[in-house]
């Protein structure tokens, strides 16, 4: 995973963000799309559902 991020950063510097993303999707395909989707799903569920629920129930406050 970190190798792919390093490669994306390098390609972004050289070719710009649009071309770098195009090259990454061409190389990794649907797996990259799934990884991005899962990252945002986990992040948003944590931020907008789990943390407010824990605050409401008094576990964090």
C-alpha cells in the first residue's frame, strides 16, 4: 500500500494529478477504487456515527 502511495506522489509531481490518477487506475484497476471507497467508508462511519454515539452514551465525556 505504501509503495502505491509513494508511486502516486512521484507521478503527481511529474505529470500532474489527473494523469497520475489515470496511471494508478490503469495499473491497479478496481482494487484501487475499492481501497479508496473502504478508506472513506471507515473514516466517515467513525467520525459521524461511532464518535457521536460514544459521546451521547457518555463513554468519551
